[in-house]
């Protein structure tokens, strides 16, 4: 099935700060990030021999102002927190300090249903959940047992009278044995439809479904993704956020029209942080949605995306830093090595060309020129706009 999208040109409203959006008494902001991974070199880079402990705070420092300014910041945790031995690919188990670093950066929610959820079997699923709960990080996607799923499958984010539900599912657990008691949500439309139906009496203003799906390293969504997306939108889902391909895939926004509800989908946000260094895999998107309430109706009043890129530097030790691409563009790439500058520019070029070629209505969050590198002020502008009357864009 194909959905008809009328792509509308949004007016540029000038300078809007994240603080202003968050303080709006009738609005909330959601910020979605891609895959947080934990390859072996990432684990080693976080280790401090002096204190014999791990610390990930510096990894997120370059984007922490963006993250902390959202009402709810949500990311995909694509590792287990299963304890020692700490290992990277193919069976991930990262130090608990990775989750601490996420929390310190302002991440409120970690999604845990992905193909690596069972890397350390049932004990890993359970311990990951318990660590997140101990840190008071909100979560959904995997559960200690059926009772935990009943209590926590639908994650409700509420602020300023706006209620947003979040559900999370994965296409695979890499062929590993399913836990006996613990549960990892799988993409099964019958199960998902039952979960959606159970939301009917929750007084939700918007329902978000986060899906771990698609083909790795492919920049365009496949037929399977589009088919599932159509099923979910037709079932009443408002927003779909995708992960797993480890590269950025396309975005879609459909304004409300006639009997069709407004819809937003990001097929894949790419990597938020990883050790994948090849072209297109070394960066990702942070997608920001502003939900505004007018009377009893809540709609997406604005949205935009931040391009992020992971800088890996080796100066005696290895360091990983998530960077705002536009922030470094505006500041003439200060602090980056020639190699990092070249790779960041290539990622930006590839992503902007992808979005332009697919005729997507999109707005990139760009920083003002001459702005200090650590400033949180941003201007939401269109990098390129397209108007298509009666355009066809299948989900």
C-alpha cells in the first residue's frame, strides 16, 4: 500500500532556542537518537588506569547541551549491561558507566529491544533492566518477566498535560535462544496490534513505536520496513522511529489531511556512537519533535534534525566524541584534525544529498555562525526544501 503525502513548505521562524521550546507551557520536545554501541575499543577508551574505573562522560559532552534541553531524550541502547567480562562485537556487554554517561548527558529513556538484547542470555537481559532501573533511566523493549512487561511495556512520557506513549520492538535477537522468563519484544504484528489496542484507555495524545529493523548499511528503507510502517500507521500509531541499519535512512512527515492523521517516521537514525568508522556509518541523526497542545488536540508543531558525527582521536589514548556537525561547520572545524574534518564533511555531504534526492520535507537544525562552540542556541532552518503537489511517497 502506498500513502499519499502532500509535502508542505514550512516557514523559517528565525532563532528558536531549545530552552524556549521546552518552556512553552503548551508544548513538549522529544529528542530521538540512534544506536549507542559498545565496541571493544570503546570500552578500552573509557577505562582510566589511574582510578581503575570507567567514564563515558566525555563521549557525550559535545552534544549534551542539545540532549539536556529536550523534555525527553530517547536513544537505542544496543549493548547489554551484563557485567564482566566486558566485551564488544559480537556479544556486547558494556560497563554500567556507559548508562551513567547517558544519564549525565541528559538521556532520559533507553530502548532495549534490539538484535543484541540477548548477547549474554537471560541474565544479561535481566541485569540490563535492573541497572537502568537503579539509575532511574526510563526504559522499554525488554523485561525481567511477564509481570514486568505488563507494568512497563507501554512507557508513558507526560509533561505539561501532554501524554506520549512509547513501545519498542526488534526484528531479531541474532538467532540466540529466547529467554525462559525474561522477555524481549519482537516485531510480530499480532502482538504489536494487541499492545496498541491496550493503549486505547490510556488517554494518550501521541503513540510512538520504536522499531529495530531493516537492512544494515542500506540508506533507503526496504519493502519490509514500509509494509510494517503502513500497518502501524493504519492501526493508529503517530510516530515511528527506526534503528539497526547503522546508517541514516530517510524521513517522512505527513500533515493531517481529511481522515488521515498526521504521521512522522524516521526509518533509521544511524549510529549515535560506535566504532564503525567507514563512510556513512560514522554518524547519525538526532531528530527533534515539538508537540503542541491546542484545546484537546496535540500535533507536531515543529520538527528538525541535528547531524552528528563521531570523532575518534588517538593521542596516546583513544577518545570518542559525538560532535554536532553544524556547530563545527559554523566554527570552521576548530579542534578537528585534517582527517576528521574530511570525514565529517563527507558524512554531512552524503546525508544532505540523500535527503535532497528523496524529495523529503526536512529541516536541519543549524548553529549560528561565529557562535561559541559550546553554545546551546540554534536556529532551525531548511537545508533544502521541496514542494510536491499530490506527491507519492510510500512509507
